[in-house]
C-alpha cells in the first residue's frame, strides 16, 4: 500500500463533493420546484434568518433545510459535509463571544491570574451566530444541489447577471475536474516510481502533496494557455445575448414559495 493512495482518496473525495449534476436529476421535492420559485423561497429563508434572535426558533428553522434535503433524496452525509466547513470557521472566529458577553456565569477559570468567565448569554449568542451561518450555507447548498450547475447558471442569466461572471463560474466549475484528473495522473505516476508500506497521511505524504500541488499549478497554467488559444481559434467570445427561456411557474411552485415566505416571516416576527 502507498501513501499516494490516501492522497488519491482526498482527490476523489473532492471530486465527489463538487460534482452535483446527479443529485439534481433525482426525483425529489426540491427538484420538482421551478428554479425561480426555489430561489425566491430560499432568499426569503435567508433574509428571515437574519432576524431570528431566539435560539429555539432558529433551531426549528435549521430543521427545514434538513427535511427538504431528505425529501429531495440528497444524501444527508454529503449534505452535512458540504455545509460544515464555513460554519466551523465562523464558530472558531466567534469563540471570544463566549467570554466577552456579560451575563450569568456558566463556567469560570483562573489561568495565570486571568479570570475567564463563560456566560449563559455568551453561549446563546455563540450558538445563534453559528447556527445562522450554517442555515444560510445549508439553504444555498440545497438550492444548488437540487437545481444543478447548468440550471443555476441559466437562472443567473435570467436574472441579468453579467455574462462575464457567468462564464467565470462555468469555466471554473468545468476545469476543476480537469485539474483533479491531472492531479490523479500525477499521483499514479508517483505510485509507479515509489513504494511506501504505509497508507495513512503523515508528514512525508503532506510534503508529497505540496510537491504535487506545485507541479499541478504549473501544468494547469500551461494547459489553460493551450485551451484559451484553442478556444480563440474556434471563435470563442463571451456572449452578451444568451437568453434562456424562463421556466413557466405552476400552481405548486407558487404555493411552495408563498408557504415558505409566510412561515419564515411568521418565525422572524415571533
């Protein structure tokens, strides 16, 4: 067994997380809703979440994306993996809130003459902030996972998003997989030249990863130049007139969006 196998597993995991087209083709609740209605409903959810300050109501709101994900036949493990990183970083950033918020002491400690006090109000504020971030990230992920990348770009086009931004999103998404496959090729080449009887990640494997990333950067840059020249030779230009037909709204779409708006507006006003 080789260390490169664990690196290849990381690459394969990244490709699996980013690829979303198979999820949007499944027959589920959110996949059957018009993209415009979904966008309206999720925008209302996110805006309403900004006004939710009571922890119990925010917990109830956080259940909605989870229920919709399950009803859309999207694997919950994959959904939580996608939505964990940003809230985790925000939670680390907001740790000082636990100690700086005045209120009823919940935990105290004296470290080198410094009194540290965690208050109940600080814990509540910390949880509200972290859950609110998770809710917003989860709602956006639900929209993208259930809509698919191509339909999401079409939706942005109907909303008059500048074509340059849409093309950048499209090319970034498309060539992410090219970069992943290029990295896998490098790892296979490395495996053919080295043998290490370990499978777990260690310091040496991280050094190997740094070497692979630097090589990948150079090869990706060279390929991007070749691809750009090939595209220009075939007459590629950023189209300013790509107009996609706006999908027709049906009764179920209007009912879905209206129900979400009413429910979350009510939660925000409580």
